[in-house]
């Protein structure tokens, strides 16, 4: 991917490093326990997460991105006083942060143009870089949650260590694979701005768990398609693609399909529990956006074939 000469976004909030943002308090990381002034320290925090899992709760549900039905939740209580960035950035992450800034800027340029053509204006999100765990207006998360979008503060959150996991665990290396991940989360922001996320959230409350999962799949596939739209227009306007880039993105989309993840984790596939779509579906919808480049082509909610 040709990115080194690209514009850098000013909408990057870097929370990496031991100190965390100003105002996060002192005395180490902790979750406020409310009016009694207690604090859950590092080991206690891990025990807290363990208990959530024991009782059948997914810690990632405390904050995940709003557009997905399984990830959308009512506005939570004020975010806990959790200090971001326990560990300093690892070697090579400064260049990766530079790369992320360029990709974010490119999505800004693309969606600003497309919204203007629709007669509207695009409000770019902020992208937050963090290490280990971070707080957002949607709650708090460990890095294991992966990149996510919070509609309540309109920010994308990413621990750059995820890209190493993408390369090693999911076997999806390459800079354009990494760009696809960002573009997918920006796709959720676009859904938020277009009012799609709100409609999905309203509908989800009237659905059974299985129906909500199916709605989630349609939401995620549309975000994949929006990522393809970005790639389509970025290539036409700025010729960002090099040989092999499209294959990198398609490989990443396939690698994080629900069926492949479930087969790797459980040894079997349970389609009724899909929330993001199969590998084939994710590849198909990214490819559709890449090929067509139009919002109309990404209507995953009104089709019988996903």
C-alpha cells in the first residue's frame, strides 16, 4: 500500500505508555467501586474479569461498538476511572501509529467527499491508540477485545498489538490488511452518522437472541462493504494500491469470519451464533463495496442472499 507520502490525520488520540492521559489519577490502574471510594487493583481486576466469564458474561459486552446488535447496549453509567496504557509502546509501534494516522486521514478524505455528494457533511471520528486496556464512553475493554467503535463518543479504539495477532494468529499479514481493519471500524461510524446504527438498536430490542444475531451479521457485513467503498474511492483518487494489496484485505476478511474463528476455537461451527458473518460472506461484501463503490450496493439489510 502506498501510504508514506499521505496526509496524517489530526484526529488521533495517543494513550499509549505508562502514564495515561492527564486526570486518570494516581496509585495504579483500578476500577472505581462507586460511592465507597474502593478500588479494584490489577490482580483484583483480573479476578473480576474471571468471575464475569464464570457466570456466563462476556467482558467485551461492556463496551463493544454500538452498530452491531450484539454489541449495542443502553448508555452505561459513567466510565470507570480506569487508567489506559499500562505498558509502553513496543518497538516498531511508532511507525505503525504513523501508518494508522495516514489511513485514518484517507478515510476522512474519502467519506468527506462522499457525504458532500449526498448533500451532507462528514464528522470524522477520533482514533484512540492504547496499550492493554482503555476506557471509553461505552465502558472499558482489554486489548483482547480487539479494535472497536464506540458510538457514544464517536471514537475508534485500537491496541496496535492487534496487528501482530492478525499476522501471527489469523495469518493475515500486510499493510492493506491492517488498513481494512481500520476501514471496517470507520464503516461503523458511517452507519452511526447515517442513522443506521440507531435503527438497528431500536429493532434489536424486539428480537429474539437468534434474530438479533442475524441482524448483527447484516450490520457487520455492511461495515465490510463500507470498507470496500473506501478502498474503491481511495484507489481512484490517490492510487494507493500495490500488487497484492487486494489479496491481503480479502485474506484478512476471510481470516476473521465467524466460521473460521469458531472452528479454530471450538473445533466446530455454530451458524446460529454468528454475529459478524462467515469468511465467504465477509469477503463477498468487502468485494462488493470495492467493485461498486456506492452506498446503494451495500444494503445488506434488504437482500435474501448474504
